C-alpha cells in the first residue's frame, strides 16, 4: 500500500515561495460527508505553496495560508477547544505519503507542524518544527561569574531537502568580561534536529545537534 506525506505548519515563513499553479478546487463538504472523506481529498486541495526550501519565524504571513475547514479538522484529529485556527502552508511531498506543513494558532503559542498522512487519509505521524517566540522577556545586563550577559537574537526556522526535514532553534548571546571589557557573541543554546521519513511514514530522527550553556539556564533571566 502506498502512502502520502503531509507537512503541517502552524507558524512560520518561507524562503522560496513557490506557489502551486495547479488549477484545483477544494469542495465544501458538509458534516455528513466528512464521515467519508474521499481518498483524493488532499490531492485536490489548492495548497498555498509547494515544496518549500525553508520556513522561518521571521517571514510568517498567515494571510497567505489556507484555513482548515470541517473535514480538515477531522482528518488531522483536531478536537482541541484551545486551538484558535489551523492553516495549510505547503504540500512538501505526495509520492508515498502526503507531507504537509501546517500553522497552528493558539493563545500565546503559535507553532509550525509537519504531518505525514497515507493515501487512505490516515494520519501517521507529526512533529513540531518550531514555535514563535513569546512569553517572558529576558533581563538585560545579567552578571554571571564576572561577565555581563545579554541576549542578542533568536533564530527559529526549518529547512527541507531530499526527504530531510531540519528543525532549527538557537539563541545568540553577547558576553562582556568585566575586567578586560572584551565582548564576544556566541550561541548559548541550540536545538537542531534532522528528521527523515521512513518507509512506515514516521519521522525518524537522523541527527541531533543540541546543547544549552549554563548561563542560559539561570532562573532570574526572566522579568
């Protein structure tokens, strides 16, 4: 049996906005017809984008995405009342499985997901690629062991190529020595995970390059 992959995104942007030129229409289905979603349902969706090279927090634009309808929520098993909206971003693959990127919007948490779905419309697997930055702010000029530490910037994105799905989340800090006055910039915490879709339609971790330096863990970082 062949399967279909779908990547779902909840919140992110894209480096190569390659829009699908396929002139397909998504039918509006009633609650009754959602009980028997046709096998070609995903194939007939006019996804906003096709096979993105990358997505980033910096260029998320929900105005370009396609909001879920009744049957989409059923297909993706969305029965949570705290989810405000789900939106299609891109169809990344449709050979053996549908791989779909989806944007999920919640109160104080917007995330980008990827989903794999087989060609019988069965949801096989899903992973969070990244979530938008939010919540508490870091304090500034934190003194840690004779050094003044400040956050500089945070990078959140996903990169795609040849059945590889890479989630990147890293935070940069500036560190100034109080004696020498020398300032350096470095990555204080990083989480880079590479996934590949296996023959069963599940996202398998093939590489994990993650670390967190001690100064980034300090509890009084937040106001």
